[in-house]
């Protein structure tokens, strides 16, 4: 079960990056690049989304000393969260759309 989250612009950016490839596993650096968010903003959002049931988190199974880097945490939208994320992003897009130019021009002359 997922709980409701506050849809901020940074949250929307993270969700949009995840919805773009809903079956893929995404790690922090990739999500920072696709969302344009710094790590200090991204990781608290990922933690909040995971706690709310929107994301599944799993750790990469590697030997860090053999690979020469730490194991990555991978994130993926849960099946229950995917349609909700798509709907919430569509609602946000609809709310932030600008009026067509001809409508604005008519209102200005009225």
C-alpha cells in the first residue's frame, strides 16, 4: 500500500525520471542526472518515497573491493505506485499549463 505524498517540483522531477523507465532499476547518480537535482535534495526524496511505499529499494550485490566502488542502491517504482505517479504527474502538468496565446490576447483586449 502506498501513502499520499506532497507533490513538489523536486518530487515531480524524480517521479518523472522513474516513470520514464518504470521497469528499470535506477541508482542515485543516474537519477541526479535525469532529474537535475543535487544529492542533498534527491536522497531525502528517495527515502520519503520508499517509506511511503512508492519505491522498492535493493542493494547491488557486488564485492566493493573487487569492483573498486561502493555497492549501489537501486530504486524502482512499485506496481501500485506507477499508475498513481502517472496520474499525479498528469494532474500537475494540467495545473501548470499556460493558456494558449490567443486566449491570453482575447482576455487582454476585453
